[in-house]
C-alpha cells in the first residue's frame, strides 16, 4: 500500500490539480490505511520510509530524505567523526588481520596489536564468511560493544577482547610525505570542514612554496562540502580567477571566484583522479584543469555535477535536494546523463582551457594523461587474496625482532618468502617469479612496514610502485 500513495500524488499532479487538492488526497488515503489496514500502520515507517522517499525518487538519484538517525550520521561524516574501535585491518576472505591500532582508541586500550588475527566477532566465526558478509559484519560491530576472539602469532591460546566503540576522528588529509627530494605527495579522501586548512598545513610542513612540485591524490574521493572544495582550489589559483558557476531554477548564474586576498602556491601541480572521484573532487580537478594550473592524471572521474542543498527538517530529520548544476570555469558541466535523460549541457561538448586546449564536458573530468594500473597476473592475484604477504610479515617480524626504518627487502628476505610459500605448497615457476619479483619486493616491504611502523609508513612504500603516481611525477617535469 505504501507504493500507492506516491502514485496517487503523481496522478493528481498530472491531472493539473493544485497542491491543496493533492495534500487532501494524501491525507484521505493515509486515513484509510490507518483505519482499515490488516496490520497497524507505523507512521514513521509509512512517511519516512515510504511516502517521502518515493516522492523524491522521480527527481534524480541524489535527492534523498534522511530520518533523524541518518541525518545525525551525515552530520558526523561532515565533521570527520565516526564510531569505531580505532584499528586498521587487512580484510581477506574469511580473515581479518590487525595492521595498526591508533593511540588512545578502544583497540589500543584493549591490548590489540599488529599481527593479531580476529577469528570471530560476537561468536560468529569469520572463516565461514565471504568477503561481502565479512565487511558487513565489521560495519555492524562498530555500532555497539563487540566481543572479539583473537589469535596472536606464536600463541595457541585464543584471546578475548570486549571493545566499546567511540567517536574516532578521520582526518580527510590522510597522507603527506615526499616522493622525491622536493616533490610532495598528499592524499585527500574527502572534503569536510577542516580539509582546506589541513591541506595548507600539510603543504607547509613539506616546504610550502619551496616545493619543486606536488601530487594531490583525489582518487576514490567522493566529494563533500562545496565551499571547502572552492577553498582548496583557491590554494593554487590567482586572485579573481573563476572557480565555478552555479545555475538552477532558483539560482541564476551565480559565479564563485578566487578571493582577492588569496596568496596561492605556484609550484608545479599534478592531480590524480579515477572513476570514484566525484562531486567536490571533480570541481577541484576541473577548475585546475580549465586554468591550465595542474596536470590531471589517471582515469575519467565519476561525473556528478549536481548541487545538493541540505535542509534540516523538524524532529531531527533532513533533506538533501538537488537544486542546481555547477559548471567549471570553461563553462562545461561535469554531470553525466541522468537516468531520466536530464542533463545541464550536451554530453561530450567541447570547451577550451585558458591556453586554448580542448576539454570535454558532460561526463566527468577527462584526464590529460590517462593511466591505468597494469592488470595483475594469476600469481599476483593469488598472493594478494590469500593474505600471504600479511601473514609472512607477521611471522618475519616475530622471528627477526625490531627493524630499522632503512629496512630493504634483500635476496635473503625473498628466499625466506619463497620458502614460506613452498611450505604452503605454492611453487611458482622461474618465469612467474621473475615476472613479479619487483612487485613482490614492494608488497613485502609494504606489509612489513604496515605492521612495524604503521600503515602510513606502508603507504609511502606502496606508492613507489603506483603507475599513476609515477606518471604524475613525470608530468610534473621536475628533476
């Protein structure tokens, strides 16, 4: 019956009846439901879960109603706060291995340590779960107290930990380090209230204007707050340069520009994007590309060029409504065609950057340099999926003790890894081994650093084999 209500409203609208008539029709139908339905009608479920979402569904995929709990979660996401235990884990089919526990969090306080394997959560054995089920269980367990059963390397006894989730800060500026002398790398995972300030602080720690170049990694960045995206782009553009134009039924061509008092960085810049870079991330990449300020490297972005306005409602609920489209400085729309066929501008229309280069509109940001990672071989896929690197790293650290940060994977370490694989009846041919040797060295060092020094240190190792990052270094044109 809950699907009948929106249908009646649509029919009434199509017949040209006014809003008052439609609302009266709605209340009449709801009164019949409440009086005659076989089961009692839950008002919150009928309105929050049925009528309102169904009313929004014909508009576009991004206009969404939030019940009070969902709206509170949205607010916390914007503040970079989420419930959790403060641990970083490696998730494999049927296995979860702790890589790092963050200081002061429930995981660290409980005594969990890198290398620990979580074998059960709330009595549910993990080795019976497929990857999707495992991820779902981990997500659910972070919402309320959970009992973890843990196997520690070198111990036959199963340990039991009861953890209560707490609010954990998740800074959007996740990583900042040097790739080469004078060439910085910064990864931004989203755009929340602190992102632009944290990004500027990270740049200054790397050397500020003295940098030879910077790679800004926006891959897998789903977007976030529009004003923060504009602040971020303004860190690299000249005062007065256009950032974007917003236009919709209630907004007539409102243009945003770099503030007149901006003092931008001028070092060479490359921005990394992929198919999961969306919304605010695409705004940043698009305006930097239009002004020829950055080389855009990677794969085409998602294509979400809609302005979503969030309206707080009564009783703690909220509404995210598409109110306009945004356009990059060259006039192009990033929005890919919607299912209804609506779009701000024709797809694949050509536009020009400040220097006259042709760029495409109407379907995400097209990189200046399209670069994709090389597909993994069968051996590489097996080694990753089996958790061989993580398990070997745990055993290696237990048997070799503390390592220095100048540790390298030597021929001896590779021999130990091959012996480890052989003990598990994994016997690659000489050709297979030679083909993946360099990749294997990097993966081993990454996993060893993850557990010995933290995942930030492991990430620094991992990017050294990232084809997109390497292409971006080349695009910067710095020595």
